[in-house]
């Protein structure tokens, strides 16, 4: 524990030259290396240039100077009443330790550790031989060390138990929306090094720590200047919410099924329509809380993986219940129905008004584009057959709607070029299928 006053900046409220204040901290005990003042009360202040924890002070009076023999080795050259004071602003001073009616050549005293930015000796009664004069040969102030905290606070939740410097294990619980927490540790020793989860943290300043769902172990390490250490452990539990982060629906062909409205974790009720040919629906749910559990219609389903398929007849309502690690529950529902058919079962092109077909390689589930070259033919008819007669169909050529005539759509082709035929079929439930045929006339 070193003398933090040695050779540090010194000031006094009064000095008799050449016995300036700095001579009282130069480590030299000789008649000329002392501070002298003839004004009482007198103050001798040291600036350690940082805030230090101290627990010992030494005052050596002129009576300690015995070599060469100067006749000072008696109590007349000892200060009578004086005290040690501390301040953090060099304006307001607090008493730390007091000496009264002293006759010793030097005093060496310890006290309960304190931490201040500035320290001073305040002399209220000077030397026994002349109480209106004071002189100090050497002033020493010794650093103390501590690996304890004097304060530990959190920005969310409450530490349990309440903070105590000698209690090293705590718990805290925060809500699901708390994604980070500020830890503010204050060390007893201003010179101690504080680390939070291995990262240096300023003494008495907040340090942000990100929180995952569940238990987050936070370690506050305090290392004193003498190398001793203590760890304060805080187990912060971030309660899990019962929100889904994403929800994807797929039919039994692996095609995504749109949800209505688009998924938002704050919305719990949805509708979905699977394709006319599909017979089942499955879900890929993921949660904000990765440890939350999910049940689809009462059966556990993997978090982030595809669920088992649910058969859809005329309609079903799927129920996904999410339970967070903290026991919160939330249920999402999807009302599922099947689209009616928007498929074509026939798509033909015939020359003129004859029955000579130019049939593309049409299949019900292939939406094109198909290609057909009809040579120099100047007119054709488009023949389609809807799987569901209640569905509606619109046929266009290069964006212009064709008019149904009887059971076909006549198309005049007066010039050579490309005629893009688009057939848009809308089912009675709003499902849309679009078939495309590119006809080239030479």
C-alpha cells in the first residue's frame, strides 16, 4: 500500500518561505525540508491527481528531525491539534480522523477506508512551543485496496436480494420486451478495475448487456490494485413472450399458401385457401422465444420446422397454441378452405371456321407459354373448356379482349407477326389460373 502523497502537488493556505508545502511530501527529513506557517488555522493539501481509497495517514513533526542535532527532539516541536480531511471538489471538506493534545514526534494512524479526490491536514493548534506556528516535516497518505462494490444497480427489474457489498449472488427478472439491461457497478476502491462479462466497465457508469430469452448470467468482476478479486453474479431471467415470429403455410405439394392478412405476430386470426387439387395444409411456425413450445390442434409441433399435415375437406380451422418459457400462452388460428377449380381441361386453336385443330401440347397443370406457328392463315378460333363451368374466363390477344361467339373466341390475324393469347380463369372462390399461348403468323 503505497504513499500516494509522495512528491504529489501540494498547496497550503499560508507559507513562510522557503519552507513551501511541497517540502512536506518530498521524503526528505532534514531541517530545510519541511513546511512552515505562522497562521492558525493552517491547511496543507495534497492533490493525488485521482480519487483514491485510503486508510492510513502519517504526520512527522519537526521533532522527528534529529540529525544533525538541532535541539528539536522534544515535544515543543510537535503540533498539538490537527485532523485529516477529504474533499471531492476542493471546496467542501469532511473530517476523516482527528488528533488532539499530541506530544509525539510523529503520528501514524489508521481508520476505516474512505475515498476522496483531495486530502488535507487541518491544524487548529500548532507547535507546543508556539501554538500560533505550525510546521510539518513529512505528510504521508497510504492507499487502501478493496475488491468490493459499494453499489450495484440494474435498469430493469429488481435485484434479489437487495444489494449488499458482501453478497455475491443475485437474481433479476425482466419482461419479454426487455432486450438489454444496464448494469451500474460502483467499486469501493476508485482505482479498482471492473469488468462485466469480461468487458471493462467504468466505475459508477452503466454498461449495457444484451439479453436473450431465459436465464442470462452476468458476471461483474472487481479487481483491486493488489490483485485480489471478487465476482458478483447476476442471473437475469428475460421472460419469454408467446408470440410467433413467423408463420408459413404450405399445401401437400409444398407450395406456400398465402395467409390473409399477411402474417404479423400481433394478429392472431387468419384465413387461407389451398389449391383445388391440394388436400392438406401444414405449417412452419417459429417463435420469438426459441425455447417456447407449440401445439398444433393439441399436438406438439417442432419450432421452426414443418408440422404434420392437416387434411382439408370443405374447411377446417387450425389452432396453434404457443407457450413461452415463462408460461405465457397465445393462440393463433387459421381458417382454411379449398379453392374451387380455375383450371382448363381443353385449350385448342382451329383454323378459320373449320374444325382443323392446331392443338398445342396442352395439359391441365401446364400454364405455358405454349407456341404455335399457323403459317399464313389469317384467322383462327380459340376453344377452351373450364373444369368448373361456374368459373369465369377472359381471353385476350396482345392485351385486347376477344369476344365469345357461340362456344369459341374468333381471332382475325390480318398481318403477320406474334399474337400473344392469354386465358385468365377465375374460380368462384377467387383462385386465378393464367394460360399463355404465343401464335406466330408468317
